[in-house]
């Protein structure tokens, strides 16, 4: 059972391309993450300070969107190559080990 799940998960992962760490896509994604975290920190700080009832239900969507983007960032980070001694490493196993060690 575990072996079958692992094989299915590995097969799905192989379909996701490795992202070049210096590509425009990665820079754009980093900008989206930065803005998302900034909005999330400001909104959550205000909600904690003044109470969630002051903000209404419209901001719940924004908070959930920030959480979804942060979860997606884990997948993007686990599929982004990195530089090791000036050479790009696109080995998925090395990427996962590096991500888990940070």
C-alpha cells in the first residue's frame, strides 16, 4: 500500500518541471509571495488588535488566499533548482534534501 502510494506520488512529481532559480517565473513568484506575506501580516495584525468583527467577512477570503499562496510556495520551493558551488542543481532528490535541511 505504502509502496503504491509512493510510486503514484513520484509519478505525479515527475510531471512538474524543475524551475530555474534565476528565471523570470521564479522572480515573479517571489514577488507574489512577498506581497502576499505583507498583506497577510498587516491584515492579521489589525484583526488581532481590533478584533475580527471590525473587519467583516470580506477579509476572511484574503486571509484564506494568503494561506493558499503560502502552501503553494512549499510546492514551488520543492521544485526549484539551486546553485551549489556555482553550478545549478536540478536533481529533485537534492532539492528535497536541501529544503528539508533549511
